[in-house]
C-alpha cells in the first residue's frame, strides 16, 4: 500500500465542510480526520442538496474520479435528498434508480482500483412517542442490498446514529442538531453533533477490518 491514502467523500449537506461564517453548522466530514493518522488525507467533495443522481449528473463525481488513485477510498453517503419526491430533478426510487446510481460509484471507483465504501444516511432528530425513528428505511435497505451484491464495505450510520441518540436521550440529542440554533432544523448538525457522527464513523472504520482500519488513532 502507498504511504498515503486519501478518502474522498461523495455526499450531501450532513457531510460537507462549512465556512466559519456558518458556525455552528457543520458536517461530519469536517472532523473525520481527527480520528485518523496523518497518513490519511481527506478530500471532502460533499455538497448540500445533492442526491446520488444529481451528484453524478451535475458532474460533481468527475473531479474525484480524475484524482482518485489505487488504494484510495470513496465514501458514498446519499439518501436524504434522494427521497424528496417533490424535487424530481434529484428524486430517485429506492429500489430502482437509487441502486443504479450507487452502482455507478462502485464501478467507477473500482475501475481506478480504489475502494468504494457505502454509508447509509445519517439519522435525523425524529422523535415520536419517546422513540427516535429511523428515516429513509427503503434507501438504507437498498444500499445494504447493493453492498451485499457487490461485496462492498458498508457503514450503517443510520442504525449507529439512532442507537447513539437513544443512548443519550432527547435533551442531549437535541444539542447535536441545528434546531437548537434556528428552532426548526432537525437534519443538520451543530459542530458538536458533527463531531459525534464523525466519531461513530471512526468506530465503524475500526471494526471493518479493511486496509483503512490500521490508520485509526
């Protein structure tokens, strides 16, 4: 393996980098490097509002494919925006074109001898009758089917994040989301929330027993 490995992040607003002027909003991609050794570089290409479809159709995957090298990783997290039926330009059907687009990420990464890694959509602050609910269930299941069919690494961040929220309770969980700032946003993270999600991703990398696992702190 080469001395340095790069993780490329293809994802949405829950992962992207935010400017200091947007503080305290943050994405988990901003903090994943904190849990990895200096040999791992992070190239965060996540863009808000993108689905598995529009990230490809708008050419956002192209610069990643131009740069990615053998043994690098491509992390793919989509589902939030794929589910918006009222936005047909980005909507995908979970068991149809969503799976087809995910397959494209896998095939393109492997064509460059890079390693694709799927990440299920991260949990929202969706709390009903004393329980945190898992949204985007069909998208999570469809992604798992794609991972199994292609023998691809997968991090079930939906399950991990909801389990974590359940363990700390609603009052503490609320602090992780921008609703504490603007009163409405139960999807996007505060810096504290983004750091916690990055920690969950790190824990999963550690358990995967892949080449990247040896680079966790």
